[in-house]
């Protein structure tokens, strides 16, 4: 893989992780709110953990500076995956509904079909 392509793929990963519009899925507006609120709360929790750790000791504070951002990113990644899985389930449901509607329309046309005497012989 070329360095430029690798950098582009990494950019797409981070862009999709923080894509608050969920444009690739059904517009479930609640997910945007859930995502934003969780990012804000997780960020505040990480900052408070770092501050609290420095109040305990310098070593613990330095450890918190390393661990807190990693836990924050891990949590946001997990939240994103869970929300995407739920969105995919809704998306599948919408597609099944569309397919069922198309099949129902075709079935009605077949039910209304009448066989003439010439076709029976």
C-alpha cells in the first residue's frame, strides 16, 4: 500500500468515527444526540480523572494522561460500533419492508390474472 493511500484510509477511519450525521444509515436522529452526549461526558470524565489523579500523585497523574485518552477513544469506538449495528438492523428492516411491498404488488397482479378458455385447451 502506498503511503498516501494508507494516510487516506487512516483519515477516512477517523472521519467515520466522528461522523455525527450517520449519513450512511437511516436517519435516526436520536443517535446523533446519544453520540454527542456520550462524547462530551466521556471527555469530561477523562479530564476529571486526570485532574483527580494529579491530586493523588504526580506519577498517577502522568499515568492518567496516558490511559485516559486511550480509554476515551476505546469507549467512543465501542459506542460507534454499537450505534452502527443498531442502525444497520433498522436499515435491514426498511429494505425488507420495501421488498415485501414489491412482492405484495406482484402477487396482487397474479391473483387478478384470469385464464381464458383458449389457454385451458
